[in-house]
C-alpha cells in the first residue's frame, strides 16, 4: 500500500516555500493567460537576465538588462547550427555576438541625444519591449518585438515608433547595413557572412499620434547563399503560427494559473529547439553549446516520448529521426552505442564511455512508439529496442543490476560501476517493450521473457540499491554511496513505490532540497533541474499530490515569474542556468505522466491515475494527441476521496466518444480508446 501521509516537517517546509513564492515574483501573467510582463519601476530595476529562443535554422540568446536609470540594453548571442566551424565537433555551430542598437541611432529633428527609458518588458514566445523618450512637448515611444525566424537563418526585430508628444517632428531611422565575414579557414564551407540590415529606414514626418514601422533582420549566410527577402511581418506570422500550433494542443486547465502558464511555456521551449539539418530534423538542447546534435538522455529519454502527446509534427519527426540515427550504431558485437550523435549526424561523441545510453534509448523509444501509435514507425524502431534491451541484459552484473561506466552526468559526480538510473530505465523499458511487442504480434515467449526480466530486475534494485542513507529508508545511488543523491527519485517514475515514503522524505525533507530545487548530491552546491523535474513527477506518481503541487507551484513561480524566466533551466553553477530545451519536456511530463498518471499500455490504450491536490475541484488536459487520437481528460472532484474522470474522444468520423469513471483518488483506470 502506498503511504500518502506527509510528515509535519514536510508540510511546514511546503508552507515556507509557498509563502515566499509570490514575494519573489518580478513578472505577472497578463489577462490573455499567455503573456508575462515586467513593469519597469523602482522595485524591478536594475535587472538583467538571459533567454533563449529558436527557429529551425538558428537560435538566439538575448542577454538583456534594465539599468538603474531604466535604460534597456540587449546583446544578441547568435547561433547558426548549420554553419559548421572547424573542428566540426559538438560545439561547432557558428556563434557570435551582435549588440547593434537601432533605437540609440534614432533622431528627432537631427537630434540624436535622445534618452529612452523602458516602461515594460513582455515575453510570449518573443520579447516585446516598450521604451519612451520624453522632453518637453516631444515624445517618442518605441515598441520592439524580438524573435527568431522559424523558416530562415535569421532573427528579427520589428519596431513601431510612435509620436506621443504634442508637436510634429521629423523622425530619422538609420538606413543601416553591416556585413561580418568570418575567417574562411575556420569554416567547414569556408567563409560565412552575418548580414544585419535595417528595413524601412529614412526620414518620416510624424504628427502627434502617428507611427511608422521598420525592422532589423540579422542573417547567417554561407558563402554562396543569397539574403532572404526580408519581410519581418511574414516571419512574425510564421512565429505566431508555431505558437498557435503549440497552444491548440495539450492544453492544461487547473485552478493554478502559474502551473498552467508555465506548462504552456515549457511546450514552446521543448518544441522550438528543433533544427532542419542536412540529415533531417534534430532536436537540440541549445545553451550556446549543443545544436545539430542529439543525446541518448536529452532527446531519446527526456523529450522524444513527450512529442506524441503534443501532436507537433516536427517534434515527432525529429524524435523518429533521432532513433534512426542511434540505430545506425547497432552492432553484432554489442559494443556501446555513442552517447551523442553530432555535426548534423556526421560524427559521434562518447567521451564518458557507456553512460547507460542503451537503457535510455530503449526506455524512450518504446514509450514513444506506444504513444505515437504508428505501426510502421513501431516496426521500424523494434530492432533498435530489441538490441538495446539485449545490450543491457549483457551488462547485468553478479548482483543482478546493470553495469555502466558512468551516468548521464558523465563523471561530474560519482556513479560507481552500476547506478540506480540505468537499472530503473532498463526496468521500465522491459515493461514498455512487452506492451509494444504484444501490439506488434511478436513472440509471446519473448514478451514473457521481458516481463520475467523486469520482475527479477525490480527485486535486484531493491536488494542492491535499497538502503538506509543518512537515516532515510530510501536508495543508495551506487554501491558505496553514503550520502543522498537527487536521482534516488528514479524508482518512483517507473512505478516502484516500495520505498516511496522514505524516498519522498529524503528528497524533500533533507538539506538536498533547496529553493532552487534538488542539489545533485548532499553537501554540494550544484543543482540540475532535470532531477528536480523527475522527482516532482515521481512524487505525483507515488501518490503525494498535495505536497507535490505545493512544490511545483513554488518552482513554477520561480521559473516563470522570478528573476530568471520563463523556462526550466539546465544547471548551476555549470552553464549559468541555460534554458536547455529538453528540461522543458520533462516539465510537461510532470503533468502528463505524473499529475494525470498516463502510462501507455498499447497503441490505443493507457493507464490513467489522476493525482490532483485536495484543494482543486478540477484538472483538465484537453486535446491530448497521443495514441492516434484527439481526446480530453477531464477530472472533477466529487468528494475528498472521489474523482469523476471523463475521457472525451474526438473521432475522425465527427462523433464524440465519452467514457466516464467514478473512482477513489489513487486508483488506476485502464482506458481503451475507440
């Protein structure tokens, strides 16, 4: 039986964090439920931050600030993943900074001594900044929108300059063009050009209330490429179309607006960082380091199983392509597959040895194939899943768990000869593969063998990793480990709840847990969002919805409305809290697989175990695009113990199919779609 009672200390810790959540907020959600805004005033300035945004051909990290006088500044870190540099390794995307300031070059009646002060900064898949110059009867408001082009190797800034004063004036917009040519000896294709141009420059006479539009487009071009037909309005429309596609599917509706909105932002970040490389779509973590490359953890394990829920076609295509790339490295000798495939698919990286990569791939590919519900894709992926499971089987040590050289942290922290992550991922992969193989008509004896191996591995996980660590009845991360580690959450996310109470206590009621989330190891100062996000998901799955919602709400306030916004981050101090995109996929999976407890059991079936806090009267997840369907999950609280769960399916025939269940909270429902 899963014990759901929280200790008093846990409850008090949650209250303390919750009380400080609102106090830390620098931003506010706007009435549209999508935009967050920071008003520039004495409370919010000075301030600086960085945010990453991506299109299919480039990414940009905006390093921006508001100084003590209210002046806005931005430095654009531009990344062009398909303009490869030498050596053509993991980090070989062309990168450079561009801090060209068009606003500072505006003139009124030949006067360029204008002082602009920012009024507000907004984020909504793009950055919108409003600044104004006021002097006597003269007033000039400039609104800029900064975003990456979705279909071109370019970023854009759209400007609207408006006369907010009492008198007419001549506004001079610079007619600017700048080209930076890179060293041809340092480019795989020789020299590259970064072309920055202002479109719409000239002199305009503006009466009070009148405005003029212009734009800045910055492109990254190979030697023989021609500049794009710069149409910032068209590029912005393409960006808005992408945001609408994300908005229209997998829509979360709960009484917590912050969680709902952060879920939306996580969908955006998880989906935008996909690059159209020469080998196909490749999801990339980002962070000014990791582009046109895939990893067995970030892509195969973290984000790929999420895309079928969202139904984002480019996301699904990138996931399938990633698994195809890894499948190239299957071999009869069962040597390890690479940890990463880099340089648009041309090369590999395996510098940390076997990190448990086969377990990561088998876990992700089997869940992806079930949820995607495309039989042809599943048949194609089946040999890769089989190979990875056989590889893991060959790594079983004398204690019955899976040996590996390291784990996904690649030696940053000790992982022993066999770690908890690898074995739990292999365990879940065996279960998913048994479901998938049955759907595909594979040998019943083989599926029975997978289930036997999963049962034996679960027992081995308990006997080898189960331990009292620092007074908590939880898990040691590896043999000899005597301090708490954040990845002890892993059994919870794969449905092993034998030590749930002690593990939740160890994760959240020890000095492992901080206002920044889980430290990687007790006594360190390093935190990685990925383990915190996994722990939240595991806490919901294990039956702690009240406590986990308090923690998730605090975390979401901090990430969405605090000092560094608006997405989940990678780590600190490493990486300066970069907005790596797969972490946003993990945030979304807290909702789909944690709060709603969706676990694929077939191509048209899944287990559903909603875990919503006792203070919520409802939680809805609309337009779930998984299992070859489009359906809503509507959870309504009938009493403290009972939930009404409705699965409303939208059929291709125009009909609606409704299944309704009344269950005790914590009960698992098996849903079979029409």
